[in-house]
C-alpha cells in the first residue's frame, strides 16, 4: 500500500471514529459545537426556552422583510439544519425564529452579515419535540423572525 493511500485510510478511519463518538452523546443539539456561543446549549435548555415562547404570536404586526432583511437556507441532508443570515447593516437582538409557526428557537443576537446555524435539534414545539424531517414529517414551509414585536416572513432557499 502506498504512503498517501494509507494516510488517507487512517484519516478516514479517524474521522469516522470522531463522528461515531458524538452520536452517543445524548442531549446535544449537534455533532459539532455551534460557532455561536449563545447557541451552544443542551437540547433540554432549548426545549425549556421554547416552551416559554408559545403560543405562536398570531397577533404580532406583520413586518416587511425589506425593513429587516434576512433569509433562511434549509439543509435536509445529513446536516439537518437551517442557516439564517441578517442581511441588514445592523445587529438584531432578542430574536425568535419560528418554523412552520409550530417550532421556535431563541437567537440572542444576529450580527450583521453573519450566518447562524440552527440545527433541527435546537428548534422545539410546545410539547418538547424537536423539528425532524423524514418522508412522513412535513418540510420547512415557513421561517419567520419575531423581532421588536413584529413578525417577518423570511425567504427560504434549499442548501446545495
């Protein structure tokens, strides 16, 4: 076996071992730590926080997304996450992200032009169930941002 091939095999085996070690860790919202320290919490904390935010704010004023530009990108593949980005030149604080008007996650700060990774296991309904996707489960129809008392419908695109 040549040296580059054996190095590649060792790297692949090491990566698989690292990934497998994370699957046994219950209570983690994602395999890898979230880049945003404010979003590095165990699933139980996301669930408890979500429970306080229900019900969905039907009475909230509808904001024009042009006032507070943002977008969402959904990755259904092995990543199972929604990436959101604040497209304005100002930071947003104390934001709730609502998925399908049934699941919510609190984002303490959305910095200008910074991508936020929201793993499906961070986004909970009022019964403590995290958002999951399968052939039987619904897909992401709506992603809304509740900010400053207004709800903004975010444009959604599929991840590559």
